[in-house]
C-alpha cells in the first residue's frame, strides 16, 4: 500500500489549525481503514516562520497522534517555498503527497478521489474549483484576469487550480529538478509532463483567521508568476519599436510634404524626422538587447530539459 503525506503550509494559522488537524486526521484515518493508503501515512505541517502559536500547536499535535508530523522553517519564506520545503523533505520517503492550505478552503472530501485517480495511473492530480462563489468579487475578477494573461503569455497553467494537488514521488523528484529560486508551482507542475487527472470541488470560505494573501501579496505573486515564465513582454517592446520605425516612414512622407508645400516653421522638419526615427530605433534596440537578457534569464534557471516517462532496458 502507498504511503501518503498530506503537506500543509501554515503561516500564523493558530485559529484554524486545531480544527483543520482534526478534520485532516479524520480523512486520513478513513483512507487507512479503507486500505487506500498505508498506516505509515502522515500529515506534515510546515510552519512558515509564524509569529503566533502555530508551531507550539503543531508540536503538541505530533505528541497526540503518530500520524502528525511537523517541519519548522526558521523564517517566513512564503507559501510556495514552504510547500517546496515539505515536498523536498518527504519525497524520498513516501509514494504520494497531497498539498493543501491550512484553512481547508479546499474540499477535503475529494482527497479520496485524488488517491483513487493516482491508483488509476495519474502521477499528478489537480484539485480544480468548479466555482468561485466563496471568493470576493475583486479576488474572482483579478484571479480570472490573471489566468487569462498567463495563458496569453504562453505559460501553462490549469484554470482555477491553486495549490491543492496530489503528486507521486517521481513527479515530486522531477519538480525538484527545477532549480530556480522564484518557483511558481502552478506554472511549473503542468510542465512536468506525466499523466495528470483533475478532481472538481467547490471552494469554501475561510473558517477562521484572515487571508494571508492581501491584495499587495496577490499582485506581487501574479507578477512573479508572469515574469518567471514569460519573456514575451520583451518581445512586445521589440515589436513596438519596429512599429514606430515603420510609422516613422509614414511620418517622413507627411513631414516631407509639409516641407515642400512650405507649410512649416524653420527647424520643424529635421526635428520631427529625428524624433520619430530615433524614438523607434531606440525602442527597437532596447527590445533586441532585452531578447538577449531574456535568453540569459531563461538559461540561468537551469530547468531540466526532458522528463523520462519510462525506460525499458533489457540489461542484466
Ligand atoms: N501561507 C504560508 N506562507 C505565507 C503565506 C501563506 O505558508 O507567507 C500559507 C497559509 O498558511 C495557507 C496557505 O499558504 O495555508 C494559503 O494562504 P491563504 O489561505 O491565506 O490564501 P488565500 O486562500 O486567501 O488565497
Ligand atoms: Mg485560504
């Protein structure tokens, strides 16, 4: 039977933690009783440098039940890095992991379907929200805009999927080969390429405490997501530069006609012509330099080049 670790990032979650722990344990117990996962399975709380009693609660939980374990990070490194810390800690020591937020806004009752999808061969199972009724209007609109922009810019994301997902051990190991500092898991995981599945659920409102993602953090998260995946904005600058250079040809014709029809003040002709041409050339050149910087940027990430799905070798 497979060993499952449920990874729960926690940042100042003292209000929700006791209840969330109880509910998660209930789910895990029933999975164990139904022989879907092994009794060695765990719930791992990752404390992301909380300033409240979160770690105290976690460490007490680990004494209460052998299925609870805790990982205490020295400082606040953010949701994505807290998840990675959990994954890196367990990937050699379990067959599957499920990541879920501490506030249990994501529906824990689909955890069983995730495990089932994995037994049927999926290495990655995405939890996907079927509606966003529980989110505020602003959160809903900005999130939708974000997914649209991401896909326009060529990043591969799963619509309405956050970080509630199951991963097999080999998917986790593959993920850890992405060495970049600025990890945007939702964008990276779909690039892994193993077989995937989706389970759908309704997202609930937070039971207690406040969102740890205020608008400011959300915007910077979205901006990180876009800029860590796409150098297309640089391409847009190049295209704009080229457009202005071409437009300056038309401007030239207009300026020239004005000049010969004596419809101009002294100096106007040369000034206008220089502004258009130089402006366009500068923008175009910046874009070209940007292309090289963009390539360097992508290279520095040292992302893995391929993923091996299977290797059949008849070596002895
Ligand atoms: N979180 C974290 N580090 C942070 C911010 C958030 O580990 O710096 C955790 C938080 O405890 C929660 C999850 O990330 O388990 C998602 O946060 P939250 O529920 O506040 O986000 P929202 O659901 O409002 O997007
Ligand atoms: Mg939440």
